[in-house]
DNA sequence: CTTACTTTGTGTCATTTTAACACTTTCAAA
DNA sequence: TTTGAAAGTGTTAAAATGACACAAAGTAAG
C-alpha cells in the first residue's frame, strides 16, 4: 500500500516505458530526420533520439522533453505515432550495453511510444551544438538501417505524416514564416513521395485560401524572384469550423 | 546483469503497461461497444476491457489475448489506436482498489496501449456467456461516461475507425458473410456519423467492384427482399496493388 | 550591354466525380 | 385485396481533377 503511493507519484524514470522522436526537417529539397550517432561500438550507429519517461510526466511531455533536451527547442509540433513493444526489440548484446551506458536503470523490457515532430531545420544546426550527444540531419531517403526497431518507427512516422498532411496544413511547421509556393510544392512532393503538377498544386493551394501573399519577393536569386507567402491561420480556422476535412492530395 | 536477463525474458505481468480494447459491433442499426460492468462499488461502472501485458508477449498479442479472454474470439481485426499515459489517469481511490482487486500486481503508474477491434456481434452474445466478468454491448451514442481515461480512448478509437474506413474496406469485419447493400449503407452511416445518399452510396460501392451479388435473397422480411452480397477479397487486392488509396467517403 | 541560364507564374479544356433528387417494385401481414 | 415498408434504379448540373506549354523576370558570364 505504501509502495503503491510511492511508485505512483514519484519522479523517477520508469524502466519500462520510453519515448522516441522522429524529428523531421525540410531543407527546401528533401525531407530529413535528426538522428543520434551512437559511435562505432554498436550495431547500426544511427538511432532515433529517445529516452525513458519519468513517472511524473505524461507521454506528450516526455516527447517534448526529449526534443528539448536534444535541440533546445520548445513548443514544437508533436504528434504520437503509436506504441512499439516487441519483447525482442532490443535484440543484441552491444545494444543492451549501450542502453545501460546512457541510462541509470538496467535494461528491462521496454515498450516505446513514438512521436514525430516537425521543426524548421534552421532552428537546429547540429554543428553549432555543444551537446554531448552528437546529432545530425540525415535525408530520409538515405536511411536504410537504424538501431533497434527504429526503422519500423521511422516508416510508421513517414506514413502518419503522409496521411496527416493530406488533411491538415501541418507542413507550415517545416517552413520559415515567409516561403514561396515552389518551396511548399517541393515540401508536399517530398512528404507524399510523388510528383505533383505545378499548376494544379498552385491552383489548389490558392483556392483553399490559407496562404496570403505579402509585399515582398525573394532577393538575390539568379532567376525570376518568387513571391513570398505566409500561412493564414485565421482562414484555416474558418475552414475547419465549417466541416472541412481534407485537402484532396 | 543477472537481473537484466530475468526481467527481460520472464513471463510475468509488466506492472507498467496495459492494453485496453475498444471492441466494436454492429447490430444493423447502430455501432456498439463491448464494455465491462465493474459493479456498483466504483465510480463509473462501465469500462473498456483491458489488462496488464506479459513481458513475453508483444503489444498486438496482448490485445488479441484480452479480446480472446473476454469473448473467446480469435483472429479478429485489431488495430492499435495509440498509447495513453497521463500520470493521473487512475485518479481516485475506489478505482485503484478495484484495479488491485483484479490484478496480482499493485497499482503502479500505468500507461496503456489502446486497440480497436471489429467483431460480428452475433459471435459474442453476452447473456449466453458464462465468464465471470460481465460484459455487455452498449450503443456508442449512449456512452457518456467511462472509467479512468477510457472515454478519451473510445473517442480516439471512433476517430481512427472513421479515418480507416474511408480508405480500407474493414467494415466487412462487422457484417456477416452475406449482407445487403442497405446494411452496408447503414454501417457506413453509423461509423461516419453522417447520412449518405442511398443512390450515391450504392453507385460508389458497385463501381469499386469489391462486393459480389450472390444467387440468394433475403427471406421472411415484410417488404421487398434485398439482394445478398459477399465481400470480394480478390478484387480488393487488385485495387490496392494498383495504387488505390481511398474510397472517397 | 548582350546573351545565356534558370526558375517563376499563368489558363484552358476534356474527363471524372460529386451531390441532389422521386418513383416503381416486391414482398409479408392484416 | 389492400396496406405498409424497404429495395432498387437514372439523370442532370456543378465541381474537381489531370494534362499540358510558353512568356516573364531576374542573375551571371562573357
């Protein structure tokens, strides 16, 4: 009985539950993911950032915390992908050893709750970081192997993002405040992994009326400068309130 | 080290992780959910069926097991909804007591992984059951209060089902092998919670070509008997292989 | 200063999809 | 035989989609 209260309200790491984050960034060309380099002593070097949860925080808070601890970023778009928990997801000795090296707790059977988040790549430049863990942006298309079951998690996150962006304008979280329609176009193509006709794309976006052009153009580009736009939060609110439920991509 | 292996490969209940199942059934009129009646000693009497997981099973297996233990059903459509884990999801004394009464383990901070499953209601008739736990079908629209955070889970499951049925023909899991188009129509209306034009619905389904009429009609109904159909798995496979990705509801 | 290069930005048309809508048919029960 | 109740069926107007090509606006290089 005493034990119940202690376990229930303490502020310790829960040895059985972790969160892992698939942090997406967009470099105006392709989609990238922020990965941890675990060094050369383990199986696949690269892994998703993650950690055990504290018993005092909820899952979203744990996801935000992992993101914050790695990048220093707060108030980031974050969405749960799901729970992953094969008993053998930590399936080799060196991975178990690595986990023990970064965690206070021994390596029990862990289920992990995966999140994906969308950040502006400029907000986190790995080389400028002084954090102990080394993180790096890797193009999603070049990732073929990750630690543990992180490849499954990445794929699930990609699928979730694909579905989500078809119905909600979350892509703007990956772009700076001011952006061009071409950048938005390339973003959608990167996420959906298929080409979209330029004119049809622009027509659809403009019809939705959720971006507004501003009195400013691209500068210093060696070609016709592009009109800049901003995301129009208010108009999107209006849309959703009238029962709108997808963008039809 | 010894402890690691013991924790990792044992076959005990994991005190920190549970699964809960939203089991949907369709009575040709409306959508129902199978709920546990916890009796009158606790807050809300009704709860989703669920249990702690064993360290030796994966999450899907745990979901299937909970479903099987309650209904005796196997090989049921099951899909993860997500993880729920507010530290205060078990927020009153009587609920803690109740949990302790049905579980060997004390009530630690638990995160739960929610699943939804689709069953043919006829396959589980509560009154005919001899299980100790009493379960009952309750119309989703009449559920206003559930134990713990189960109302949140139910709502998330409903949303997930809505999204899923727009892109995959999972509704057939809720119907008998032979069904009428009107039954399928009412099923879609129940799940999507909006009326669908009868003629447009039938046209869409028939165009998709994933149901086949059989040489048999409804019998004994006091009106024009309906043509019976079966779900055509092969044609659906063909559809998905050619990049098809939604039904457009 | 002219040319070459690169990306932006724009409109039409044919086809498909959607939404709205009402009456006849077929059976059982009274 | 009449009544009631659900099944089954087609058209049309409006909207959305997909396919497609060329002129405009800037920088860079010579």
